[in-house]
C-alpha cells in the first residue's frame, strides 16, 4: 500500500503538467536549461534561441521553450531586427504556445535593447567626418522600424554633429519629405553641413530612383543656402546585421 501511495504522489504532478500543456524550465533536460547555462557559463555562451527561451520561460508538451524559440527565429530568418518588428498578434497567432504574456515579454526585451543603443549613441560626441560615423550615429533610430523614416543630421563648420531630427515618417515603401522643414531647422541651428538618412524596411539598402531624385533635390536646395549636403545614407540589414549605402562613398555626392 505504501509503495502504491508513493507512486501516485510521483505521478500526480506529471498528470497536472500534461493537463496544463506546459513544461517548466526545471522540467527540461539539463542540456536544455538556458538559465542554468547562463549562470554557469555566462550570457555570451548562449545562442540567440537560448536567450529567447529564457524570455519565453515555458514550452508545450512535445516542444521545449528552446525549440519554440528556434521556430520563432527561423520564421524571421534568424534576423533579430525583423523579430523586433513583430507585434503581439504576430507572435500569438503564428506560434503554438505563445500567449500574450510571452509575446509582451519578448517585445519589451527587444525595446530595451533598442533604447540602450539609442542612449549610447546620444551620450557619445559624434562627428560626421565619414559615412561610418554617420551610420553609427543614426542607425539605432531607424534600423528596426517596419516603415520608412527620413532623418536629417546637422553639423557645424568643424563637422561636429549638433542636432538630429525626424523629418518624415511614411509607409512600407516610401515617405514624403518636406524640404522646407529640413532646411528651416538647418538655419535655426546654424548648421553648415547636413547629412540625411532613411531606412528600407525590406533590409535591402540599394537606393531607388526616387531616392536618387530626392537626393539631388536636397543637394540643390542646400547649395542655394550655402549648406552642403555631405551624404545620404540608406539603412538596411544583411543577414540580420545593420548595413548601409552611402551616396558619398559611391561618388554621388
């Protein structure tokens, strides 16, 4: 009788877990416990899927949180920038075991990462002496957006960045830019040089014909005001890594 009672006490929690349809982290195999791996080996030794699994916390019967994390990452081509663009419904509707609370946790974590990059950029004294400096400065503001935004970067006569401003926000494929607003701010800030930048949500940073025409219009307007357009950056991603196209580096400015 005692043996039977003991056996029942061991199986009741398992039955409850099956009924709930979830597996907690402590129920996983040791090699599938990213929390313990982080504590033991440090955060740098975890894969993106393992870090995401910590946020997800629990999987479902037949699928651990690590496997669910891999499924989510595969759906966005392992592109963290693309993952950061997912909304609550994108996650809950497309992945079994992803409830609203888990989706909110992932979205909040991605937003914190974005804000960290933005703060680091704001705290550093930047110059616009080359395209890479401009890219590092503006990239955190626009690289992960699911729609286009157009920004202007204003500099003094020594090339030090003194201000940046969102000029326009648009749709998936294009945005309308108010040239007057761009240069009104330049005059207010006593800027001698400007650079402009916009993102391509598709990730492909190759400029379009509309981008080329807009660049010429901005440059010509600046020449009339003796304010030089030194570069236009098109921001995109390549295999999840932010990248850019520079009009200056390609001899077009």
